[in-house]
């Protein structure tokens, strides 16, 4: 690699910071409670069933629920995906980021944010962390670990910032 290539790559990589997590914390909305003898009402999200939200705020914030989930299951949903060298989303991000550095018109910064978001979200969608207990599956009416009404999942966002160098 030439010195100019290395310098442009280094400067391009150091120019941006990508934040991913619950960046816009909001109130959690309870799922619609079923009537006696009925199951929960469901809707579709990302090709999966999720429980429908009611209009009643639970009194909790999504960020706190997200932290509680991680503590309960002993996972770090924001860091663990970056530690997996086989995570194809990281490879997609790296490829597109290098393209962006050398030709900003090739991709938008929004695409890079979406790829960063996918690094964290896709292992959840794929079920890489396991499955719900049989009781939880019965209560929810489906088996998607870390996805109930999809509020917590949807709150996982990514944002690029220009770093001051």
C-alpha cells in the first residue's frame, strides 16, 4: 500500500464515530392485554409475530428495559456482535465504509448508519442468542428472544458523527 492510500484510509476512518444503542429513550408502551380465554393480539414485524401495543405507558423507559434484558440474560447486545469475527454485517459495513472513504458518492452516511444498526439488530432477528422459555413462548404466542412488542428492538439505532480531529 502506498503512503497516500494509507493516509487517506487512516484519515477517513478517524473522521467518523458511529454510535449504536438506544439513542432516543422513550416510554415503554404495554402490550394489549387479552380478554379472559383469549390470547394476545399479534401483528407482524420483520417477518415475525410481535404483540400489539396498547396505549398505556408502563412507567418504564425503553433504555432501562433494554439494560434489564441484558443483565437478566447475561449478554451485551451492543458489544457482543462486534466481538464475533464471523458477523457478516461487520464485513458489509467495513467494505462499504472503505468505499465511502475513497468515494463518498458511492454510499451515503445513512447507509453506513443502517449497516451499523444491522450489526446489532440482525443477530437478534436470527435468534443467535437462543430462544424463549416454553412458558414465555406460550404467553407471547411466538418465540423471538428479545422481541415482544418490537419497541426495544426498534429503539436500537445508529448515528454517525464527524469526529473533531
